[in-house]
C-alpha cells in the first residue's frame, strides 16, 4: 500500500499554489509588520509546515533498502483514502481541497500521528511528519555499511591525491583542450549509468521547477523515477562540469585535501531534500556519534563513539562537532561515489600516463593555482559560485564582510543624498518606480485601470509613488546603518577575544559569550531584514513593466474597493515561468526554508545573465535584489564560521545573552518602524510629482534660460525636502544616519553671469556643500558654468592611466559649460570596470547588478581615504553609463576618494 499522502495531494497543491498569495494579492502599502513581533530571539523554533509542498521519492541505496522494515507505516494508515475522497468530492475547487486536506492533516496531528519533533539532534533538527520518522539502525548495521565505504573512499582518495599531486598541470591542459562533446563523454563514462549523470544545473531544483514553474504546472512530471541522486550529488551535472573551471576546482580541492575537509559540507545540501520531502530522514541510532573532524586516515575516519564511553560525545553532537551515525552514512555514501568518479575522470583524461609511477616529480601547488580562472579584471558572480560549490569550503572572512557592508551603507547614503541634491535623479527615480505600479496593468477586460485612465488619477498615483519611494530609500539607510554597526562590533570582538588570544586552542572549545552574542545578533538582524524585504522584492518584480502583461487587475465593484491582481490570458514563456517560480518560492516563508535563499538567488542570477532574462531586471528591481544579495551573503558568511556556526540555530543557554539580543533588535525596530510608517504631507507629494514635469537642463549648454530653469527646479526640490525634514523632526525621527545625510548643504546653481562680465570663479557666491570634505562650488566661469565639483587638491599624486581608462574618467568628471554640454557620450560598463581595475581596485560581482570595488594595495598605500570600498549598480539593457549615472558616479567618487578630472590627465604620475 502506498503510504505517501503527498502523491495524491500534489496535484491539488500545484493548483492551490497558482491561486494563493502572492498570485492573488490585495494591494497594500509596504509595512514593517515583522519588526513589531520579530524582536523576540527564539532560534530553533522555526517549524516546517504540516504539509510539505514537494513530492517525496522512494529510491534509496541498498543499505537503506535493508532498513525498510523499520518504518512504522501504520502511522499514516488510511490517510491516502482520505485524500482520495477529498479529490473526488471537490473536483476543481482547489481552495476547498486545500482547506479540507489541511484539516485532515490537522486531525492526524491532534491524534498524535504527526510528531512535532522526531529527530531532535544532528544536522536535521526540523520537525518532520510521522511518515518520515527515522528508521532504527543498530551499531552492527552501521559498521556493516560504513566500513566498506570508508576503505573505498581512502583507497580512491590516495590514488586521486597521487594523480593530482604529480599531474595536475597536465590535467588542466588536457581538459582545457577538450571540446564540450568530449568533456561530456568523459564525465558520463566516469560517473556511470546507474543512474546516469544529471544533464542540468542543480538537478534537484530543476526537477522541482518542472513540477510547477511560474504560472504553469505540469502534473505529468510527477513521477516516482529515481531522483535521489539529484539531491545527494546536486553539483554533479553535465551542464556545469562541462565548463572549464568546475571540474578543475573539484579535482584541485579533493585531490589535495583529505576527505574530512569536506565531511560537514557534504550534508548541507541534503537539508533541502529533507525539508522538501524528497529525501527520507537518515536512519537513527540513539546514544552514538560518528566522528569525522580531524580524522585523516581510514582507521579513524567515521569512527563510532558511544555516549557511555565518551562523556563529551552527546555535547559534541549538539554543538555540531560530530554527526549522528545516520548522517555519517550519508557522508560516506556521497564521498564513496564522488571519489571513484574523480579518480576515473583523471584516468580517462590522463590516458597514456603512468599514474602508478613512484618517481614522478611532485608539482608545487602554486604553479597550477585555480586563481588563473578568476579573471584579469573582475571576479564574477559565476566564478564565486563555482568556487564555493566545487572548491575547498571557504572560511568566514570578517574583513570582506566588513568591506561589503560598509560600502553598502555608503551606497544607500549616497543614493538618499542624490535624491536630496539632484532634481534630475529625484525625477528619474520617481518615474522609474511609478512604472512599477500595478495600476499600469490592464484589467480583466483588457481596459486601462480606472486609477490611471484620467490625468487626475495618474497624478494621484504619482503622488502615492512619492511616499513609496521615501518608504524605501529613507529606512534602508538606517537598516544598513544598524547592520554596519553590528558587523564592525563583531570584527572588533573577534580580533580581541579570538584572533589574538585563542589562536592555538582547539576547535571544540566554545566561543566567548560576548563574541557569540555578536554573531547571533548580527545573524538575527539579517534574518529579519531579509524576511521583510523578500515580499517587497517579489511584489515589485511581479509589478515591473516586463512582467505586467502576464497579470490582470480585477475590475473594482465600487469606487473605494481595493485592488486585486489575477493572472492574465497570456502564458509565460519558459524563462518567464522559471523566473515567476523562483519569485514564488522566495515569497513563501515555508518554501524558502525548504529551498534556501542562496539556491533561489543563484537561480535569479542565472536568469539575469541570460540575454533574454536580463530584461526582467529593471534598475529598480535590480536595486531591490542587491539588498537581498548582500543580506544573504552576510548570513552565508556567518554560516562559514564553523564549527561554531552549527550551534547558532539552537537556543542559547544563557538567558541574559538571549535577552540582550532581543533588546538589541527591539531598539532597531523602534528606529525603523516609525520610518516605514512616516506620513507624506500632501503638499510634499504634490511637489515631488511636480519635479517630474520640470526641466533640469544640466547636460545642455549653459545659458541664462537654462540656468534659471535649473534654479527653479532646485528650488522645488529644496521646498520638498524642507517639508519632509520638518515632518521627520515633528515625528522625533531627526536622528541617526538620516539626519546626518539630510543635514548637509546641497550644491546649487548660482546666478547667471554674462560672459562680458569676465567674472572669475572665485567671485561667485554659492552654498558650499559638505565643507568637511573641502568641496567648493563655482557658478560662473568666464562664460558661466554650473558648479563643477572641484575638490581641493590635497597633494595627492595623479594617476597615470592608459588612453582607454583616461577617456572613462574624462567623461565621468566632465562638466558642462556655456559652449559645450556635459559629455553626451555614454560610458560602456566594461570600460568603467577596466578603468577602475587599472586604478587599483579589486572588483567583485555581488549579484543583483551590484558590483563591489575594494581598494587594492596600490590604493591603500596612497592614503587613509582608500580604506573603504565602494559599490555601483551596473546599467540595465545596453550596459552603458548614461550622463545622469555618470554624474552620480563622479560625485560619489569625489566624496569618497577626493577625485577630480585633472587627476587622470595622464601627464604625470605613476603608470598603472
């Protein structure tokens, strides 16, 4: 009898997914609900839903099949008949079916047939359904299955180690010369055919995408075929390994490091399989551990340790230093096949070599470093993903995290200041966001929605968009400000309490309490910020102009009726369907826990790098995603702090420490909550909307007419911010980073000076912006000009760059005059990357169109101003920096590093 209720429920679930939020969503403004309740620090209390939404497969290896008799199938006896009865009764009424099946599961739970926690220790602490109750296993059975695998792992590893150590350069050379077809043949032969190697990237996710992608569900793909290897070896697939780097990374890592280096990393992807119901939980042996940490030989690798014999064993298991025997069998199974595959691959590639030769010279590792695949100019997101997946597990890098977070805060601050200072940027940002309003979707009858059918209606929507814009750009500054403070505190405590005083201590030791609190508090903040931002990102992405045609708005029955969104008659193409599927998985907390944020973001970035998929990511959507990428990277980095990070999911024993973390987040919520709820005065909304219709001819030749137009537009922007600053002050919110930014004096256009006056630049009367950074204004040269951003020369040696880089900086820092406009030429993004690299920046693609520029040693040696990095968003379609963007780039570079146009004349200085 089939005891898996999800096979019968799955068609209903697929239908209910289509009809559930966020596909039909009442339009409400962004809120900060999570911050009202999320300050309670209770890690480990995250519960899997009563009804996992993905199918479970029955395939298992021989050693698991032998344990089949230990499963208590009676727990779900009769459940399938109940589900079938529901299907027959409700027909196509998916909503009713969903309610009834949820009630049926709840009834079983009330009867004690769904256990809240059946596997309470080891990697998989999540509650599971009763049919996933772990099978029992004995010590003798564990040894029976483990010992042969351990012997094979170390035999194959030793041979692989010898091959890589002596022939890695030849392996790389031959692999690089192979065609894709030849590589595919080698990989397929080495992997074997039972089952064959998966053809696609992330076969576990790919299979689930085939079940239901975006608006399209394919019930026919719900099969009982063997998919278990897709979850155990999700990185072993032809699509990725046929590329040059992944296999070479994998051989380099596995051939030069013992299997114990990767033991814990093997388990991480399996959490997804467990949570999604696609893998059985591992078999259970109580009172025993399996030990891998520090075990570098076949005699001790995977050693079984009894809690009776070792008083610390139970503690080590709960602290993530050991694993349970069932988990250990999974580690051994994964490594058993993987090392055999890698050895066979080497033998095929090195056909004709004497692999057993004892006198072959050992190649030094640096000569075959994988860094040569990193790229000459930038470190791409793809490279980082390949490195994290196929190379040695990376370690927690607090300096890199500090640099990224500090630069992200600087980017948010500079964006808010640009909205305060530059009318063109304000209008551009407002219209960009306005285009993402759902009111622009057609209604179900194909007509324009009433809200935007009239000029007055469009004006009201535009005014409403002003508030939406401020509700993002103001709080996000304080969001990153709080994260920045926490990561800087963490860096200081780590250096003080761990790096300098406990370097030689064993990894088994606990962290100092203050340092653990710093880690947990940062992680707690990032998790809640991510939970808040993901629904907003999902909403704006679905409302973006490229996706709007796939949806329709229901016709309001009354003038004051709320707006609801439904699917349109246009079916998404395959790439759109995958994109919508990923958005749905990210928006649903239960699905997100199953898949994991990093898996979702990898899929997002793959779509963004597709020529067709790139159009989905408008500048505003890409900016939203960049926040998510950095938050997720922070959480991922903390997870790399092993073995201690394995305990961060569990409850702290020290109650005062828990209270401290809760209080810290509560204080953060008390700052951010009012900012999200800040009301927009009606006159401010009208002024903001007015700016979209006013001329700001800063890029045109300067004359009296254009100068007066710029002064009028700047005056309107100043009036807008005067109202908003007054509102912030009345609400008691004129504090923190926001007040520090908005309290600056913006650069403004001075009065027009006729060319005949021959007025000198020094005679002009203007406001001096940001005096602390020595920025001087200039309103009129000999023929009149618009306040170029002249930074006082501070004895900084100029950069001597080649012609390609010089043209980039000339265009960025060029200012308009009466005779010529600001350079109308757009700057190709690749040229900008090249120029920044030539100056001395290390460049990394962060995801979400965001790029991180970290000063290298050539820059840090020049002065303290190069102590921090800077981030820029890549342009959208066309990949060129427009004059507006160039103005924003140059002003940010001037504020951050004191740059000005003459620094890049190429007439003097050191060649870069």
